[in-house]
C-alpha cells in the first residue's frame, strides 16, 4: 500500500518494528522452561474454567522453572466492567496463584515484558498494522455493518459459509485511488488481514493435548484493527504472545476453531507459534442425561463465588481442579497425604482431553480431607473468617468462646487415630457445633424419644437416671465406659456385642443403644463424634443439665 495512505491512517509517530523487537528479547531461561500466561478479559466474573486454566498455566510454568504471567485483554471496551481486574487479582491472591509478571494486588504491574494491559499497548499493535499495510499483508475495509450483514445473508441464502473471504471480500482489491478518495471523504474503516488461505486445503495442526488435528485452512480476512484503533483478540494474541515469548498457551476449547487462523497469523510474520493446549470444558449431566458445558447462566457452581459462599477451603477447590486435570492426582495424594499440592508434577500427556464431569461427591470428599488435616486452630481461624462474612452473629459467639471452640474442634482431631470428617464446608460448622451452646440447643422430650424409638420411656429414664447418679467428670474413658456397660446389663441390654449378635432375642438391645440415649439427650443427634470427649469438653454442669429430665 502506498506510503501516502499509510501515513494518512497513522499521521503520528509509531515505534519501528526493530525498536519494539529489541525491547522484548528472548527470555534467558533454562532448557525446557515453559512461559505460560492467562489472558482474561475483564468482564467481571470468575468462572471455574478461568481458575482451572490459570492453575494449569501456573503449574506448568513454575514446575519447569519458567514464567507465568497475567495479561489483561481489555481491547473490547464495550465488555469492560469496572472492578473486574481487581476481582481477578483478588481471586489469584485467594487461591494462591502467583503470577511472576503482570498486574498484582496493590501494585500496578511487575515484569519487563509489559505493559500487560492490552489497552496500554495500542502503539505496539498499530506499529505492526502499519508494517502489514506496507507489506500488503493487510488492507483497509470500508464496508458498513449493514453491508456485512447483507453479505452474510446472501451467502446463507446460497448455502455458502458466511464471512468476509474470497470474492465476498469486497474491499480486498480496492484501487489506491478509491482508498484515498474514501479516506478524504472521512469514511469509516477497519483494517483486515489478507488471508493467503484456501478453505478446501486441509492442514494438520498439533495440539499439545489433543495430538494432530485436521482443519480446513483459514481463508477469512479477519479484522485486525477496529475502528477505535484497538486490535481484535486474534491480532493482539499474535503480537503479545510473540513479544512476551510465550511458549505454551493453555486455553479453553472454545478457541480450537480459531487455531488455523492463529497459526496462519504466526506464519504471515514468520514467527514460531507457541504450543497450544486446548483445555476441555468442565461438563455437567443435564436433566435429559446429556452432557453439556457447565454454564454461568444455568449452574451456580460455574461461578467461583459459589465456593466462597459455601465456604469450601480454597485449597480443596484447587486440589479438585488438579484432580480433574490429571486423574492420577488422587493416587499421588493418597501416597503423599502431607505434601503440598505444588509437589505434584502435572503432566501434559495426562491432561484430560475429553471433558470431565463436575463431581460434587469428589469435591466434597477432597474438602473433608483437607479440613480433617487442619489443626483445631486452623479450623477455628478459617471458620471464623467465613462466619465474619456470612454469619456475623455466630462469628461473635466463636470469638467470645475461643477456648471452648478450640476444644470442640479438637475432638477426634490432632493425634486422633481416626480423624473426624464431619465438616465439608465452613457453612457446616455452625450446625455441627451448635449443640455445644445452650442458646443454640433445643430438644423436646418427645423429639428425643422419637429419635430413640422403639426404646420405651421407662428404659430411657432408667438409663439416664443411672448415668446421672454415677457420672464423675474425672473418670477416665475406660471408667466412664464401664459404667455405661453396667447400666446396660442392669436394664437388660447386652454389654457385649458378640453375645448380643449371637443371640439378640435375649436382650432389649445392646450397649450402643444405651450410649445412644445419652448421645441424643446431650447432643440432640443420634450420631456424633466421640461422646466421652464431647462430655469432657461440655463440662459436668452442661452435661447434667441436658440429662435432667
Ligand atoms: N481473552 C481471551 C479470553 O477471555 C483469552 C484467550 C486466550 O487465552 O488466548 O478467553
């Protein structure tokens, strides 16, 4: 294209390509180090897929001594949402995803390959667009939206692919004079890539996750620079991932169809493309038994706020996502119960390519495990943090009774043979510990008897009265238990499970029925952690109050 036209479009100075390239040298990294990035658009919502892609990218970079950076793709001004970048940074911070470059919480940005906000890179993109125009790799298109819509409709009517390509690319061959005339008239324009491709040619592209994939060659003359002077996603991706020396792009499978275009763009520049790995969407079974992509619109669990609201420990969600990415994570975790998840080596070969189903049972079981490994103090701190936001009144109760709470959380925990796993999410804490507080405990005699049915009322009161008579808070667990055994035999219950199983008809029930009477009256539940420990933590006064009937 004539210099006269190019200078009309860019009447201001732009850096030269050589200047730009020299600012972004090859990175001095060890052999095999991966440079990865996550490139979200600031649309104001964090999807579980965003976190998964960020985690995978971060892990591959850091486990190979590489670099992981964050780039904000904010060239679509219409989609920009106030506060969205802060939300991304806060999410990274919450989930401990550490980026080596790009914006970070409480600082503008770090790293030498920036700026990391695409809106601040306008000059760079324009310098390349100018170069492409000069080299005839791109051209100006003056078609209006209406003209393009008409084009698409005509193509569809003729059973053809819609789009700006081949003979439908009307502005591809405008004469230089016409272009000058349009520009002088002040006609609006965009810049389009002059695709060298033919749709009927088939090409093979290697996806690091899916292997060799066959595509038709790209022939679309896509827009590279919009009317507002900012690039489109495709062009910005080309320039940025080249300059920022990205080696691996992990992104959602929705970008697979853009792959032939992206490869073609890199080829147009003679640059090496990064290795692409298109990550499968997390799926869900719909009501009719079909798999579908988990959706922000339909599924609350697609949004990260869902997990925060329920109170899943952050590391539980991270471990669940690692488990979805590499199914051998579970075996590794079993073999290495105490190692941090960062010791697990994520494998590119084993990355799940077929789309895993979201599995609440698995997430909950991971979450239970994560919490069961915490100390009482950690459970207290985490639960309190959550309560402060979601149940401030109970948070107050926790703070006013800190020592009591720590003792409660320590039942069947630190040093226990079998650690309790009754808390899945912080939301569960209140209902699991409420019975320790008189204000939150209510049980009618009738309800208790219902829970204990078919035991007779007289058996119930005999058991309770005898227990109360002999209860001594300083008893060891053995003494305490032998007293309950005695009560069992006194009232016709078997104190010995073996004897009971051999001939159940000889007894009214067994020792566990007797303990259950005490459990129901003390806790209001027919299942609980160790009853002896509960009584010890509650203290004599409260235990006896519960048993006074
Ligand atoms: N800005 C794109 C998105 O929001 C990034 C895609 C990519 O990772 O290349 O998904």
